[in-house]
C-alpha cells in the first residue's frame, strides 16, 4: 500500500514538474492577457488563466496562441520551464490620441466606475424630480443647393420647390416635454406632458414612449439611435474595448480622469470610440463623447451630468447622425447641368431642467405603468403653451415654419392616414370611427365547419364614455348556415392598471379541444389562430354567460378572474357517457399572463406594448363546480411558454404547452392534438398554420393530459437575386394520455401515449413578403407506412402587412 502511494506521488511529481509555463503579455503595455487560446496542431489545449498563464505538457513541442484583437503567435517549446510571449495588438490606432500610459490604468478606472454604478445611479438617490425637453429634427445644409433660374424640365422645377422649402423649413421636426419622478422606494414615473410631430396632426402615443431617455449610462448597452451598442462602462465592454488614460483635468473644481476607449476587435457590427470623463472622488461618469468608427457615415453621441445635492443628474444629451443623401441638380453654364448630393442629418437633443432634490412624492403618483401620457395636453390649442414651459429657448422661425409646411405636405400625402393605420395595428386591429371602434379582425374567417364566416364587431371608446364601454358582434357561417352573436360591457375601475369589470353573453361555435390562450392581444391571437382551423370540422355549439374582473399587477403581470355558465353541444358524431345532448357546465377561471420584459403605456384606446420582451408565460386554472345544474366538476390546468433565443447560429422561436384535466369531462373541453393536415393526391398540399402540427389530421388525437413543444430556428439569410431568403427549420413534438378512453363514444380518435413528432423546413416571404412554402415530414411511432403519406407540402402565409 505504501509502495502504491509512493509510486502515485512519484508520477504526480513527474507530471507537475514536466510542464512548461507560458506567460502571455500584451506587447504594447505588458499587461497579462487572459483567455488567450492555446493550440497544438489545430487541437485546442485550453486558455490562459486570470493572470495570463498556461501550463503545457513536456510532450508538446510547438503551440500557437490566438486571441481576438491580436496577431497570433507561434511558439516552439524548448527546455525552458517558463516562456514569456508578447502578443501584438491587431486593431489599434483608431484615434490620433497619444496614450501616456497603458491599458491597465484606464481599465482599472473603468472597473471602479462599473463597481460604483449602483451607488451613483439617480435611481438610488432618494426622491428626485426633473423635467426634460427633447427636440428631434432632420435637416440639410441648404446653402449648397442652388436655385435654377430657368428650369428646363420637371426635375428642375422639383429642385426649386425643395430649395424654397429648405430655405424656410427643416425636413422634419418633433418635440416632447416630459416630467420624471424618480424614487428609490417607489420606482420611476415618466409623464409625457405634451408632444408634437410635424406632418402628423394626431398624436402618436407609441412614438412618444419609444424615444429613449437614459438617466445614467449604466446598462450593458447604450441606445444609439435605436440601435444597441455595447456600453464601454459595462462588464461586456471590458471585453470589447481597450482603454487609454489620457490625463487628469479639473471640472467645477473636481479632479476628473479622461479615459479614451476604442474597440479591441473590428467587426461588422456597429462600433463606437470616444472619451469618458470620470469623477475621481465618486468614480461617476460625468461626461461621455462617442462616435462610430465606420467610414460610411457619421454618428455622434454626447452627454454630460452635473452634481446636484450629492446626486449626479443628467444635464444634456445630443445625438447626431448622417442619414443618406439629398440629390439635387446644379446648373453650370448655359444648358449644362450636374447632379450633386448633400448630406441629410438627423439630430436629437434632450435638455434637463427644474431639478428638485429632494422632492416629495405620494405613493399614488407612481400607480400604473412606468410611462404615462397627459392626454389633455395633446390637442392643438394646448400643446404649444405647455411646450414653451419646457423649452430653453423659443422655436426659431425656421422651426415654426417646419410645422406649417410639413403639416401641409402630410395632408397632401395622407400621413395622418398612415398614422391611423399604425394605431390600428397597435390596438390589435381596431379602427376608430368617432365614438365607436370596429374590430377588423372579426370581418372574415374560414374553417371546414362554418365555411366562410362573415362578421362584424364593435365597441364604444373613450369618446363615448371614459367610465364604461359597450361591445357586440355578430357573424354568419355560409356552410353551417347559422347566425352567431354576442354582447357585453366593461366598467373601468382601476385605470392606471387597465382594470375593468366585464360581463358578456355569447352564442357561437368553437373548435373541439382547442383552448384559446386567454390574455393574448387581438393581434397575437389573429396571427396565431387565423389559419389554425382551416381543415377542422369538429366544432361544438355553446351558449355562455361570463362575469369577471381583469387588470395588470406588478406592471408585467395581467390576471383575469371570471365566473362562467355554459351550455355545450357537439356538432359532430359524439356521445359522452351515452349522452349526445346539451351539457351544462359552471366554472370559475383564473388566467395569468407574465411578460417580465414588456413595457407598456396607457393610451386613450387602451394599453399598448411599446417594448416587447422575448419571454411570455400564460397560465390558466379552471375549476368546474357541481352547482347550477352543472353536469361535471373536474379541474383543468393550461400553461404556455413563448421565448426567442438569439445566437451566432440564428434565432430560435420556442413554444412549450402543457395541460392537465382531472375528473370526467366531455371531449370538447379536453385537449385536441392541434392538427392541420388535409389528405389529398398531390403531396398532401395545404395551407400551413403558425403553431399547428402540419402532418396531423384535425381530431386525430385527443388527451386529458399532454405536453408539447415547438422550435423554429431561422438560419442566416441566403441571397437569391435581390431578395434575402430566410430558411426556417421546424421541429414539433407532443406526448399525452387519456385515463378513461371508453367514456367517449362514436368518435374514432387516438391518444398520444406514444411520442408524436414532425420536422420540416419553411422558406417564408418569397412572394410579396407574405407567401412562402414549407415541407414537413411525420416521424416516429405514428408515422405512416408509405413515404408519401408522411410528407406534406404547405403554403405558408406570414401576416407581415399587419
């Protein structure tokens, strides 16, 4: 035993001492390089550790060292126990700044900034109030554009029209006035007090909330003209940038370090370089200057902060970006003309004023969403007076002329109608007509039971009453030759959180075993369900009374609590426990939607999502009760999860669904397999849905418990002619079961007690950016014997026009 231990220690000692230690440095400033990749004959050995070192076994005589931002180094290992390698940066000298010291000094300053970001954040400074005024305009240097004295053609006349316009007006002008309430205890409230956009007379509420206001540059990314740029003052920035300490200066009597930054590796993504001013005492960012490094266009960002009662508050932010070229004609001599270009510039400036620190707030001032709009200040009679209180200087004549002239152009080209279309989309397909909104998503539909379904739906809006809303709909199926209808009302009781009491009655039909996901928006429901029941003929009739309450809580959670009494009757050959008449059912239902990354704003026509996150969870629990002549009393659970995962390989859309029913229940309220296939003689050709199983027949499978998932992965685009084609890999799977299969008679169906899965590929947006084609194949235990029976060719439709 002792000999074994001795031999073990001996071999361990040989292993430990028969290694060469590599020490890897930056050749420019001698700091250690962590994460450098070590290879031997293209075989990856590992990476240098946190002090830039790596041990190589004696059996290896040659290594290659590779690290992004540096030229690779090939090293021959000899008898030395320690070898120092200095790697030369491959991407430096992006600026003409001469660094007086190395990266490690500037990097250490930036690390202190990141460490103290939470302490220096305005959100952690008690209670602060401030106003902001944002001006957004697009302009051209019109001095270089000549006026053609003797226009020869239409092009020359248009040139002169633009010259006259630009002599007195910008191309575009927008303003926004906001109040900001910041509380460490209560959170954040941004209130748009007024706004104006040239060319569009009605306010675009979504536009108002989408314009970024960054109090501190302390996130992983900086919003640079609506594009995310890696923040140099972030952990990711420490990987993406190099830093150079320039000098110490004094600003307002405070010692301040100037640190330059620039990307360490050149990529195809948008990158910036610039200078940071860091307060020595607090390690707070007090000034930021950045510009893009692309030679194709110019984009610049400047921001600064000032100290107010111990807190660093924003003072001013300026963005400037080149946005293409304005083409014009210049007359040389006689009849000679030349085409020239002048740059178009987009500018955005935000100024902060009227700071109160400390401020005094009440809890109810922070009710509702983080972003809010003062609707009463948006009309033509009030907006300018409100805005004047926020402007540092009054508008110039050229700026005021911009509203007059661009408004007239907007009227000519019907920009208000386009704004109206945007509102229809954001409201989920509702067209506002005075005091009534029409639901355009309910006009036309198709399924194999009703055939074409023609309908109409409306609800009263805030112009009718701010306290309540009435709604009604009707529809007619040309195949089942039956009218359907419904009506109800909402009473608003907690507007900051979109709270409403509702009651409704409906007499209609629905697809058997397909539970709608409650709390989905009208638009999402339209996109997901429009083509999901085209080949489905298993429908049931129902008469339903509902009463309940719905509102948002915790800003990202919506709940709906309701009581429902319903009569159901299958419109296909089916009997449950020997019965095929009307079933009476009473239930209470709780539905929850959790979207942790969504950002909402309340508008006069309802809540609008202005920043949609990728992860959304829906959950519903339904309890049936043996009261009011109810026939059955089971309990049912439904959960759905949606997410989008971005990676270097593309984008993956993930959807997971699960359901469970405990207790006896007619088939209409269990879970159908969500099939969307139609057998025919030509490659099983049909129209694809969005989340259906394309190789499964409708009604082929039923379960009282199931779990399914779907992944759609979009690969990098392939250029075909002038189009970018985005192939999409699809894989779906489902597994389920049914306890008492014998309770359900007359209908021939299977259960999902074995794994059902299919795979396919879609090439979307080939024609008119809407139509494409998909090919799907049924796999596994439920596959057909003949190859052609498993293969399904589908026409895909993506509603990108919405």
